C-alpha cells in the first residue's frame, strides 16, 4: 500500500508540475468563465426575450416588406395593409422583378409575391439561421384569409378572432425521467468520458513509453511492484483528470450563476442535471476511464519509443470508438432489451448506464450490480495489465503486439 501511495503521489505531482497541464486548465477555466459573460455585452439572437422586449423592438424598428399582388389577392376596402401587417411597413410593387430588385438593393428587408390567399413566394437576399420573417408574414396572412373567408360567409370575424387567439396555459409534470432534456446532457456526459479517455489515455501511454526509453523503468520495476506502478499511474491520472475537469466546470457553473438572467435561463438544462444522473456519471465515468486507461498503460509498455505509440494504441482506440457509437445509437431506445443487457457489459456499461439514468427507467439495484461488475472487471484487468506492463517494460526492440504479450504470459505460467 505504501508503494502504491508513493507512486500515486509521484505521478500526481508530475501532472501538476507540467506547464501544459496547468496552463491548459487555467486557460480553459478562464475562457468559460469570461465567455459566459458574453450576453452582457453582445446581443445574441438565439436568447429568449420577453413579450415586452419583442413588442418594443417591433414598434420602434419596424421591418420593411415589399408585396407584389398581381391578382389583387388582398384588395379589400374593409381592411388596410397596416391592419393586415402591423409588424412591418409595406411597399407595393407593380412587377415581381421590381420587388426582387428592391430586395437585392436592400431597399426592403424581404419581399412576398402573392399567388393566392393560401399561396405565396418569399423573396429574401440572404437567408439567416434565425430568420423569422416568413413566420411573421404567415401569421398575418392567415388572419387575412380568415377575415376574407368570414366576410364572404356573412360572419363577423372580429367576434370570432378571440376564439382563434385564445391563450393556453400548460404545466408539465414529469414523474419519471425527462427524455428530451436527458438526451442533451446524456450526450454531453458520454462525450466527456470518451474525449477524456482518449486524451488522458494516450498521455499515460506516452508516460510509460518515455520511462522505458530512458531506462528509468528498470529502476522502477525492480524497486516497486508492477501492481503498484500500474494502479498508481492510472489512479493518479484519474485524480488529475477529476481535478482539471472539476475546476473547468466549476468556473463555468459560477460564471453562469452570475449571468443566468442575461442568458435568459437558456442553459439551465446543462447546469441543472439531476443528482441521480450526476452520481451515475461520477461512478461509471471514473471506472470507465480507469478501464480504458489500463489498456493504454499496457500498450505504452509494449513499445520502446514514443513514436510507436500511435500505431500501438490503434486497436484500443478502435474499440473505444465502437463502444462510443454503440452508446450514441442506443440513445434513441434507452429502455430496449439490447441496451438493458449491454449496460452490464464492462466494455460499454459506463456509457449505457448513464443513458439509462438520464433518459430511461433504471432501478438502483441495476446500477449497483452494473457498478460492481465494472469494478471487479477493473481489478482483474488491472492485475492482468500489471503483468503485461512488467513483461513489456523489460523488453527492448520492436513493438510487441498485445496478442503476443498474452502468449508470453501463458508460456510463463506453464
């Protein structure tokens, strides 16, 4: 145990003494902290605005629309253009070409060619992702259609209008999991595990390979048990990862809590993840990280030069990618038999159990069983990888394939 603690302390100090680790952590924390102040200085078009702000904007800065109405579709003495389109200043054009030229020359914001009361062509210079002009026009145009249709039937549209415009008040009460909200943060959480595993896993593989290349590993292996070395490296990596991610996310949480009103609450879904999902993410995320990094450590020991790491870790990276895509494809059916069974398989359980907790229905006993299976797998895998680690670190030359390492271990037992 003392050897294990010494290795953890030594490896953790290496992380925190690394300039790249410290600078990267501080830089990302500052970027997120400062970036969440953006709405205080820049008007972001996708943020929610209340009705008062919207109506004030419309009245003080009316849009300019053009209309070409060759067949006098909207000609009606009982109603004016201002009544039909109260959200914009309207200019009529005698030809469609004149309307298009006005749009091109930026004389008007948008143009509409009226074909009938239920058919029109929207003409715009550059379409924007947040363009709501056509939607506003359509709301007004539908009102006009109702007005004319009621008039033709001899009915008073003014009396019927309140029926069409009745406001509805609804309250959503979710007794189980919120599948819509859960989809977003489940995707973010499994993406976080996937990226952290790849990033830090390769860092551990590089660390092992560099020790081997400078022969420092001979002293380490002969003075410290391989179990302590491999478990110490992986646990130290997990501690450093938790610290870095916690500091980065903590800075974002503090900044958002300060600027929540400026964001209009639009990011509440990201910063208000249910405690159950966070606990599952913490437990399975750590074990999933350890499960993957054990392989990276072993593969790092099977090469003699850091240049060979990219080729050596390709198999485990492919396995991780396959597991990630299985998880992504399972998000549409979180309660299917396949997902339920696969959530007990260590290879993908650290992804799928998060999805089930966020989007599906999972019992606490299922979480405990899956966690214990993954924990036991990590222990067995760690002991096996420690043997591969000791075998590989004392061999010099061409990279050793993982399959060849297993054969050597079997021969050594015999």
